C-alpha cells in the first residue's frame, strides 16, 4: 500500500491509484479498490517464500533489467524495513534477463520483455502488470531453455552488492555536491568524486603543496591513465577556482 499518492502519469499506464474505500485509504486498480499489503507484510511474505527454497543452493531472483531497476529498489525497501540481516543470510542472488538477452539474441533493439515475448509466442501480454510480467518472463525462460537460462545465471549478483553500491553512490554524490558552482566540467567532477576529493580538500592540496605539485596531482598518471585531467584549458579553470 503506497504511503503517498501515485504519479498521474504512472496511474495512466498501470491503472493503479490511491483512493478511498469506505472512508479508508485504499489501493485501486482501474478505480476499484484491491487488496494491498504494507511493506512489512510484503517483505515477511517474501522472506517466508525464500526460506522454503533449497537451503543447499543459492536462490536466483530474475527480472528483466533487474540489475538497474528491480534489485536496487527491492534491496532499498529491505533496508528501509530493517530486515537486511534476514535477507543477506538467505543466500540470494539477482539475475538480469535483459543482459542475458543481449547475448542470446545478439541485437541492440527490441529487447524489452514485451518484444521478446511477442517474437517468441506471437502474442502480447499486459507489460504494466507485475504478475503478468513474471508469467511472461517465466514463459520466455522455459521456451528458450538452457541456453538463455545459463546466460541469466552468468549475470548473478549477490545481495551484498547492492547495499555497498548504494552507499558508494551516496558518498560519491555528497563529494560531487561540494563542487556546485565551482567547476563546470562534469568529467573533471566525476573523476575527483571517484577519488573522494571534495572541493575543500582540493583547495587545501593547492594551498599546502603549491601550484606545480597541484598540477602534477591532477595531470599525473595512475595505473596508466591521467588521474583527473591533463587538458590545459581544464587545468586553468581549476587553478582559477582554487587560487
């Protein structure tokens, strides 16, 4: 059950909205109230389902574009529900059938699940219904059998990857935010962000080490590539900002 209103654009596509039924907030599908569980209940149900799976083998949860969309959102809700330990101990991996499909069908276009399903079965399904999505993906994986299933298995990413990646991205974002109004090159900001160098630290390096050492830090090579930039124009802009 969403705690906030659903965006009108999303409601138009999915038919889902938040309304009232007998004076109580309710999740509605095409204007009619439907049963909906809160996050805690949903996570508990998922946890119980996972516990019923084989304890001797890892569980692979597969979604189309799962690495970029489904898995990060599921893990974020697990963290918000404060049940991370329960799931991280469940030997869960996430697989992405979109990545596997690129290798399987050797093409860059028509890789949406609806396209693959249509090409496979010459039929369509309601791609904006989560349950129908699951059924369609299951059908595609069964139809194409071991070749596609093995490619999906190769995309397996452990549960632990997503919390650590999210924390890294948050730290990176906080570092990059310190450059607001100071530097104009996104490329330079991204590289400094990856190094964990805030604008304050960058200015301290300049003040402590001097101009020549500062330029050497920016333009010097690390593991065969320029650390930040060796472009004269970009270096001049940075020097102007920190001096």
